[in-house]
C-alpha cells in the first residue's frame, strides 16, 4: 500500500482483446459505435475521467492497433494521458488480464487494480468509488446485483434438455459485473500461479481469486452497468447514448454509410532487377517503366480509397508532370489517401488487391505485402487481402510485357441524421 493508505494508487486493466462478434457483423463489439462514439472510447473515457484512477492499461487483440488508435483519437487530450501503450491479449480472457497485469508490473506496480470489461461503457464514478473502497478494505471485491429470475441447476440428459437438480435461493445469488477490485500483488501472484499450473478456464478474476485462496467480497453493483453482448444490447446502448448526446448538446446522431471504391493500375516492363509490389521490393529479371516506383498494387489501392470518398484519382493528387514524384515511394500516395479518408471521419474496413502477372510470383511475399499494407494504412492485418493470377497467356500480361493490379476498398463515412419532425429524417454526407 502507498504511504497514504487512505488514497492508494489505483490502476485499471481494460480487457478489449476479444472478438465479440455475437452482436453481428465482422467488427468486434468494443469498436462498434453507440451514440456516435466507439464502445471502447466510452469505456476508456469513463475510467480516465475518474480522479481515483491514476493510469489505465488497455489490452487489445494483436491485429487491432488501428482500431484502438481511432478510439483513443476520440478522447480528450487530458484523458489520453492516463493511457499506457496497449499490450496484446491472449487467446482467453484470463490470458488477456494476465498480460495487462504484467504490463502494469513493468511500469510500476499500483496498490490496487480494477479489472474492467471494455464492453461495459456505462460504468460511472459511483461504481468506481465503491470498487476502490471495497478493494482497499477487503483486498478482493466484485460488484454484484440481485438476481430477479429463478435459477435452476440442471444436469443435461438430452440435447437441449436438462433435469433440475437444485433451485438455489436467489436471495443469496448475485450477478457479477466489472470493475472488479484487487490488491495488485496478490492478484498478479494468483494469475502467475494459475498459468504455471495450466489453469486457464476462469471467466472472471473473482473466481480466479477464490481458487487462489483469497477471500472475495461482493459490493453493490449497478443495474445500469450492463454488458454489451448481443445485437439488442448494442441497439439499446446506441439509443441510450444518442439520447444523452441530444439532451446535452442537441447534436445530431452520427450514422455511417458503407462505400466501395475500386482502382486499377498497369505498368510495362523495362530493364531492371526488381519490382515493387505492395510496398515490398521483390527481386525480378526486369523492372517496370514508371514515373514513381511503379508499385501497381499500391497505386490501384490508392485509387480505390480515393474512389470511395469521390476525391479524384492518384494522378489528381500526384501528377506525373510534377518532378517531386519522380522515383517516389508509393507508400506515401497510399498514406495520403488514408489520411483523406480519416479526415472525413471515415473508417477503412477492408482492402482487397489482385495482382495480374505472369512473373514475378508473389506467393513467397504475400504475408510481407499484407503486413506492409496494414502498416501503411493503419488497419488490422485481417483487413488486408492480396491475391495473384495470370491471364492464361492472353493480352499484354500473358505476353509478359507488363503487370497490373486491381483493388477494392470498403470504407465507412459519417452521415448526419437530422430530425425534421414529421418528415422522414434526411441524411447528408
């Protein structure tokens, strides 16, 4: 405990590494938007705004860095200062919490740690205060709310059928929430012991603490502190936060439209010993004739993004008549297009490229190309696809006179929904 026992240093671990796809779509629920802001942004904002919490350790999926950066960009600068660099999570929630605890340990162990689910954006200062007080007094404490439904303990006897074995007294039952509060050292030790013994089935830290022999208390939770799990939860949260936004600022609710842009590029072969594809230098028996580095994949992808926002093409922004771009690396063209998308409040969801060439073969370079494009664009690796094909000896590609690429980019752009009273709400980009 810190010198001032009445005010222990408190850190929070925010678990945001899950896939969370039960809400529908292919975007994890913590990155879905409710009331115009990402769920994770709202959760981080609520925790960072608490004067009781000194720092926050986010835990995210290894391929979600771009999504996380977008969430953090929506926070006020003062709140961002409490955020540590995110650490990658594991295959289970337990592994992700352990990664967050180890991240805190490396930067200086706090007295208390609050472990909170990213998908609980309704956490408020009252609940945070009760968590800190209970954790400081008891060492291990979890918030709980009364169970209103009758609970049956059953034994499965057939698919979808269970025989009732017990009806617990619901007066003694609590539905457990987060943030859960612990003295940091004992919880870290419990996680390390569980990992060493191969115990990886705990779905919350209260259960793990019980297994480790810690006495866990339940303090008063908050029925409003619900977790977003299903599509209906997401819709209810969107309505709740949208209503809050209108009540506070009368600002219109932000919605999004999905747009698809396409691009195509071709370059003829010339003398040389390499070609650039997808930002990767690939050895070849010829080079390409181009004003820049001739990266057909990045050129096509740049045009696809510009097409999605209806902002001209690569020649509009980087004319070949401008000597500044002679021999230029094409990654800056793609980065510029991405910046234009984000400047409009847009989000890049997926990038898909097909290279048409008899040679060089890109199979051995596929993953390097995907990684480089993900790095340039700031999207998860899982959102980048690269394919290659030949033209069965037909055309200029089939005659090995050059190579080409076509690309598609899916982005979401904000619209503003305006309340027009009795009329149908209008939307404008």
